[in-house]
C-alpha cells in the first residue's frame, strides 16, 4: 500500500500549491482560506477512510506493487548487459603460442547506459558476497558449465589456498560435490545433472521431501545436443521441467518464512565449431543445431524474460562477446566468464531480496 508519508506529501502539495495557483486568479483572501481548509479536511478524511474501502485499498496496493515490480523486472532484464575489453597481455615474455587465451587480458563492466546505470549493479567483494550468502543453502545442478559456475562462486567466499583442493574434488568426472563453508554457514551442493530429466527429478525430490534450497541454479543442453541431437525433444523436456518448477511457486506453506527459492538458469555457451575437440562434436553440435536449441529454450517459456520462473545467467551473451580468445576448446571458457556470471547472479539476488550492500 502507498505509505502514509507519500500520501502526506501529496496532500501537503495540494494544500499548498492549489491555493497559490488560485491566488493567481485574483480570488479573495477569504475564498482562498475557505478553499484551502475544505481541501485539507477532504484529503484528511479520504486518507483515514481509505482502509475501510477495499477496492480503494487494493488499487493503492496494486499501484505500489506495480511500481516496485516494474523496477525490479527492468533491472533483472538488464543485469546481463555486460561489455568486454579483450586485449593482448603486455606482461608476458614468451608469446610463441599467441592462440592461448592465457595471453589475453580480459576485463568486463556493465554497459554504460542510463537504464543500466540506474540499477546500480556492482562487482561484489568477498565480504559482500559472504554477507549475501550467509546462512544459505545453494544448489547448482547441471553439466560442466554448472561446475565452472560453482568453481567461480566458491572463489568468492573461500581463501585462495583452499581453492586448489576444491578444484580437484569438484572436477571428478560425472560426480556430485558438496561443501559447507562454516565461517558463513553456507551449504553448497553441486548435482551432476546433464539432462533435463535429471533436473526435473531433482525438483520433484525437493517437493517430495518438502525441503528446498534458498538458491537453485540449473542448466542443461550440451549433453542433449551431443547425444540426442533433437531440438524438438529438448523443448518438450524443458516444458516438463518448467511445470515441475512452477508447482513450487509462488508460495507453499512448507517453504517456511523464507519464501520460494531464488531460481536461475545457466544458458548454453556460444559454441565455436572449428575449435571443438572431437569430430563427433563438430558434426552434431553445428551452428544450425546450436541455434535450434537456443530457439527451443525460448519456446519452452522457462525463463523469466518469456514469462517463466527462472532468471537467465546469459552465458551465451558473455561467451559471444568475450569471443574465441576466451576459450581453448570452443565450449568451455576462461574463468573470468563464469566470474561475470556469478556477479550477475549475486546482483539479481540483491534485487530479488531487496537488499543493499
């Protein structure tokens, strides 16, 4: 509902400026005082009676909600707007292999436009990320792209010395991984789920157990493209996943006071066909097939931007703009790309949870 402060300011402006405007029409002093007093009394009565008229209260409430919702949605839609600056490094002596992405310096910022600047996106430091994720249960499920997101996310909250052991455990082939960061009470689970059905089964499992993470990050598509190579089947699988996710929303009594989980989708990276490391990948994961799968994601209505429940972490845009100098195999990209994706996610969490750091 519109707050009393806002209504008070509106009433004060009307009481102050309307009589002044009327004074410009050369009305008498007595008429001005009479009109001002009548206007003030009328507004005061309306403010006090508004709660007793549901239709008026609901209108005021819906108007206020619309303003907040519109601002949040507009910033959520802009949070992936990132520009890259990729250039050769000047601090390396041996540059014989100038095709390696290690020989390029990669920096990124949110694009400098009025709408994006108004959202006040920010790169978060370790302390800010730790505060935001304090006491949370985060689940990331998917394929190798999801593992890379987990690696970057943990680098935000763990000391560098601990990251070596984390990397070894996390990248054990086709396995799950979990960790508890006791310093901030963060529990993070990675679930190996390369197919959409794996993700649907995971969501159903949460529902059956009536236990839900605070943040759920999912992504798939690459395995389906390689092993099934059928965009039509992919969109059907995504729609089934969407139905399972929507069944958790908008609220459920067993979710407790924290409300439903924050939901994110890891988009597929841009595939550079000539750099893929096997003939099978180059044949099945063609540019045409990639675009068919990208269209299937849009047709599934899974993403927030198409009316669905999940906020996109736009790996496609990040990898496309970073380019071939950010990958060695045309599929997995430099860590800075997934670092940017985590910054996008954390800023979206700030918007969704109405927090300010």
